[in-house]
C-alpha cells in the first residue's frame, strides 16, 4: 500500500521541547526509512511530505501514531494508485457507461 503523507505545522511546540522533538523526529525517520520512498520538506519550513510503501493500513497507522510531531501538526494521508492503473480503470468505467469508445 502506497500513500502520500502531508504534514503542516498546526501549533508551535513549546520551545523547551524542540531539541527532544527534533531528536525524536530524526529517530522516527531512521526507524521507518526503509518504508519511505520519498521524504521531503516544503521550502521555508512549512511542513513536508513523504510517500510511504507499507504492507497495510495498520502499519501506516503505527508509523503515524509514533510520529513525534503529531500533536503539533495537521496531517493528511492519501492512498495512492499507480497512474496507469487508474487511467485504465477510468477508461473501462467510461466504456461500460457508453461514454467512450
């Protein structure tokens, strides 16, 4: 299962927690590095995104439950479908509806 995970800061963490949160974030990244196809920050420090590849939704949930910045973040998770697969599904659906030849 592939998904894009988008995070944005929602509320600032207390300044005294920043060093521990940063270290926890770095450890979290290392722990799940092998399941992240992509790991990116938005320029300017406004959050970031990654593409994860996991066996199932329970594994994805575990990764996000352990995300150290979760209490301070807005998180979006969107399952991904291969583009060619989705295109063929749409083509087949439209053909069944009589909207394409």
